[in-house]
């Protein structure tokens, strides 16, 4: 089999994937009962009650600064165990302190949970094991030998120490910062640390260890020829570091303790970037990546050393949308990988040291019960790993067991709460579930209100529905009034493009929630009605404005021309562009770029996008951003950053473009945008100068995606007339933002009314 060609074909299917063999899943239950999901499985001497694995979700800033698991982290995991998950895996837990300087903050503190620090952290892990076991769930701790070139380069400034890697490699966050080569002696010390941490995990009643060998972290760096350029010494052999580590673990924990390994079948860098791998400075150093057939042989050797189970994905930080597939990628995107490995192991007759078949765990947007069940029935995998879907709904497994799939709150793939939040300095949360990581604060979700109130909620978007649901559970009487003839607010427009199918499923969920609320005699839904302040004055105790936002328009010549449209207008009625072919999108934020993707891949238009900022989709999750930019590039969409719209003409627009040679390349998706509070010292050497040039860009239609402004007219009038004793705003009515801010503000406000 030509494995590399298979990977190239898979990558080439991730643009207009709906035409290339991938289906758009729904929360159906056509395959119910899910007998395959709920079949037990044995991993070494450990029996797991079902085939669902909670993915390692990076529990950054969810432990005390000493590394000891705290109540936030414990209750977070207990909620998923209580929700029916068979096997819980923790987020990465580093063990290479003292060697990998990127792990430590000033004051010798860390934002990672620790298992190696001292006995003071042990009670947290014993409590975690106890809480999971109380709900009949097993728990594996994910140990990472270190971060290497994907670690925080600020250690160079704060500790005057370079980050470390397998070889002399550029740091991912700041490519101008070199990572120094770890000596064989240091790598052997790390192996000993992993062995000790594994022995500690067993002593602390955790059910197994899980090696973090993928995504370009240190274990991957030493094991992959893309990053390991060593010529001499034991670890010039790319397999020795991992194999020595597994042998050390097995020596410390004995033959009966499960060892799990997360591995990249391929980094897929060459398949992703093709000719760029020979031209782009940060990438060309990595072009000699490990091939698929080499990975399969490596996995075979790892089994002989003692590995019991694998989960398989692909990609690394440099193509981050692969190991963290965003909403714009298809569900089940990596099932071909797990099937490939499963078939290889079956053909070779590979069995664990216990004589068991080696389970292969599938990953990659599998959060739909029918999809997970079919993957197991068709023997594409042995277990299914869910990460973000279990943050969105910790009761996913229990609901699937009952066949109550429509009540599963779907992940929308935005990655803003679960991933981007800790990149920006927070901890993992969830856009659609405001309780995620706050289970400790709301152990009973909401409590009954002491005083029952008559409440009006204006608007039925995510904030309005969350507010109404929360108020009802508090025992209040609730009326939702929606000016349109349908629910969902702006989720309707946001779910039209094919790449936004997960928003469409979220819209179905909102409709389901409202239908469930209709069964409550204290709830009323009114559609097709616009609320007037004078009509509701003194009729309600509480009025909540979840009135959303309106698209913004700028004041320039010809902005009201017939060839100028709002993005939402085009999404609702694409036929308006039938007579146009050269489309320019004004605004390179999330809405603008997703609209450009829609225009290019669904309407087959020639598309350009302009953005005033130096970055497209700044502050958007790197994985979501990089997938869109990569395939906009592949689709020949023209991106113009640092470009100001001045005038609209019949067949073109007039712009001012910054032509400074140091302005960022808008197509870079192999490197991140640093948070604004992180200073890159190299930027001072290459300042962006104000060098502006007036140009015309060809366009026969303009689509505006210039942001939005809060719709506050009703709120302002309600407050002015004192229409009720309590008047509140939630979501976009406070500040235009995302689903995350809407659900969070609505829940927190509703829980206190």
C-alpha cells in the first residue's frame, strides 16, 4: 500500500469535504441500541465497561500552582465519570522539571498538574482515582516527557535558559529562538523520571499510564526524523528513546499495569504544505519526517516493549488544525488512520505481551453516537475517544445509552473555551456548557429561587435560550418573545455554510431545548412579535434583553450601491451573487473568512479578502484559523492584510495598503499569533513601518463583514421607562462576541435571579 499517497489524498479532501466522501452527521439514534459502544474491553489486566475514552484535554491552570490537583480539576473529571465514560485520561502531566525549563514560571510555579513534585501532590491524585472509581470509570494519567520546541520560549527571558529539543530546532512560538539539543544523559534522566512517575501513578490507585507521544511534543521530537537530526549516540536511533521509556515503565510497574501510547501516524507536513516544505525557512528543516510505514514498524516495536493500547492521530503544532480538528473539518476525519493501523496489526498478528489484541482508539470529531457506533461496528477502531463533546455534555455516554441523543448538547467545534482560552491565559472551559470547569462552583447546577418571579426573555439565540432554561429551573415563570418566525437568533445564519454543520446541530439542540421547555406550564413561547417597551411596562418582574447585535457598516462613497451586501444577507440568499463572479469580502475576522470559504468552495466564486489588522482572524483559535487560511490559500483566495477600504466602484474597490516589507505574510498558518501581552524581542529588529500605497482591487460585488454592534435600543427604552424592577442584558446585547460569552453571561445571571 502506498501509505504516503493515502495521506496526501486524505489532506486534499479536507477542503470541500462534503463532496469527497464525508457525511454531515446529526444527533440521530438510527443505530440504537449502541451495543458496540457498550461492550466491555480488556486492556492488560484492566477491564473498561464501555468503549468511550475521554481524551486528554490539557488541564492547564486547573491545579494549584504547586501542581496538586484541586477541587476544580477533581469535580471536572468526576462529572465525566458520573456521565458514564468508561476510561478517563487526564491532560498532559509533565515530569521533566529541571531539564525542560519551559515548564516553569517565575517562582518555580507551574500551570500544569504535577505528579512528580513531592508527596504533597499525592492526595489530589488519590482523590481523583477515588472519584472516578466511585462511578465505575477507569483513569489513566497522561505523562509527557516534556514540551521541547513547543514549550514557552519565555524561559529565555525569565530564566536565561534556552528551551530544549531533540536537536537544534526553532521554537514554534518564536522561530528566532533556538532550542538547544538535549544530551543523551538528559534524555536518560527523563526516562528515569517517567518510570518513577508511572510507579507513583500505580501506587496512587490510577489505573494506567498514557504516554504523550504525538503532536510534536518532546517524545515525538526525539522519535521523529523531522525533528531528530542527531548523528551520534543512542538516541540518533529514533526509536530508542520511546522504547527505552516503555521498558523502564514496565520494569517499575510490573507486567499487569496498562501502558497506553498516543502516536502520530504521520506529521503530514509534506502532505499539508507540499512545495512550501522546500521554501519556507521554519518548515524546510522538518521535511524529512517519519513515514507511515516507519511509524507502523515503530508501533510494532513499542508493543514488544510493553505498550498495550494506542490512539492514533496525525499532525503537529506546525499544522495544528490536524491534531485539533476545528468546526470546518469533517467528523470522523481520522477514521482511515485507525483502520489502517488496525488492519496492519491484524495482518501481522501483533498481540500485546498479555497475548491480547492491541486496541486501537480512534480520534477526530466522533461526538455523534451513530458515528461512534458505526466506527466500532465496521471495525475501524476498538474504542472511540471524545474530548470536546464531553466538555459540551458530560452526560454524553449516559444519554447515548438511553437513546436520548437529541438531548445531547453538541460541541460546535469553535475551540474558544476548551483550547484558545488557556492559550490566552485562562483554563479549559466550553462555549456551549457554562458549567465546564465550574462544576465545583455549581454542584447542583442551579437551586430553586426563594421568590418566584414573572420573567420576560426577549430573543431566542443561545443567550436567550440559556437564560430561559436557567430561570425555569429556578422555578420562575418565563416567556420568550422572538421577533422572527424561528428560534436561534444569529445561529441561523452562522449555520448555513457546509463547514458550519456543527452550528446547525447546535441550532437543532436549541430547538429541542425549547420544545422540552414547552412541556412546563410555567413557560410560554411567542414568535413573530417585536417587543415594545410601553407594551410590557409593569407586566413582568424581570425583563432580560437577549437581543443580539447588528452588522456594522462604514461611511465611505458608494457603500449603499446595489452590488454591496452584508455577509448574513448572502448566507441567507446566495442567489444574490448569481450575476457576480469577482467577490471581495471586506473584513478578515472569523465571519469574513468563513464567508470567503463559503463563496470559494460552495459557490465557486473568485474571492479576495481585505483586513485592516496585520493578522487575519486575530484572537481566533490557532487550529480554526490555520485550517481556514490554509485552504483559502489552496483555493487561490487573495488575502490583503493591513488594507483600508476607501471607496467602492462598479468593478473595483479603492484601498490603502501598507506595503512595508516587514508586514506579516497573511498566508502563514504554520506559526501562531502571540497573545498581545507577550512581547517578541525579534519584532523590535523588524518594525512594521507606515508605508501606504493606494491601489484598486478588482471586484464586481462587495460583501461586508466588518463586525457588529450591540442591539440595545429596546434595553435603553426599558431602562428609561423603568418597565420592570429588574432589567438585564446578556450576550451580544452587552458586547458583540461569541456563543461562549452569550451562554456564560446568561447562565450566571439567570442562576442569581
